[in-house]
């Protein structure tokens, strides 16, 4: 892990996360104009509303414009490119965009592919699902379709099943900052020998 760059990421999200942090897309925009008004004029959290991916951004221009936003990997990629769009963002190619965002973010943060996957996504080995299962009182995380883990369990769905995914709108920028800080401080880890999230310093958990 590159702790210096992790701190840069944390600081960037802390500085502009209220209006720019949204886990729904690597780089995205709101689907509806009234959602833009809620966030950019009325100071609501950008993370509350779904964002659709930006198809392409002209190379060398600002990777975030005035009404765009991004997830953790989006912020890390922006930092890695000095907030300017790399050449690959100028082409509309979703699958390559996903791979490039993952690669750029992992390289910047010093993560393995598995560690990045567990942080950027919300499926079976996600750090977010793991925290929801292990520290339900600490974060206000929710699941798509089911809401709570108890509701999912009542339907016979276990937390590790792929169909059970985190509702990204429940990850606000303050939650992201807290979790990233705990990872940087090596309290929690993203991928152990089984590529699953884990405690490194369990005694640090309050």
C-alpha cells in the first residue's frame, strides 16, 4: 500500500466529497436535473442519488467538471493523472474504462487486483458487505433490494452470496473517509490469503 497516496485520496474526498463523491460510477453524472439542484444548489450529499457513467471525456481536460462526480477509484485515477483525463477516457469503451480505472487506481494506491476489487465494488468479497456483517452498528450501510442483513437472512440469503450487493447510495463520503483511514492505518485489510477482508488489528476496533 502507498500510504502517501492513500492520504492524498482521503484528503481529496474530504475536501470535495459532499458534492463529488458517488460510488455509483467511476466518473458519472446524475440522471435528473433536479438531483443536480439538490446537490449543487441545496448542499445535499452526492452519494444519495444514482449516477450514470460519463461515456467519454476529451483527453487533457478536467476529469471532473462542475457537475460530475466519482467513486473511490475515480478519485484515485483523477489524482494519478493530476485531475486531467487520460487518453483512454476519450473513447467510449465501458469494459476498457472499468479495467483502466481499476489499474490506474491500484497502481496509485499500491493495491493488488483483489484488494482493489474488494474496495471498488459491492459484491461477495466487498469490504462494505464485510463491515456491514461485522460492524453493523458503526456504519449506516444498506443492501440493494433487502436493506438490512437481517432481511436478507430471513429470505435465506447469506452475506457472501454475489446476488447480495451493497446499495452504493448508503456509502457517503464520510463513511468512505473513515474506512480508507482504517485501511491506511492497517486496522482492517482488504484481502487476506483467501482474498477476503479481515482485521489486522482487532484490538483497535472500538
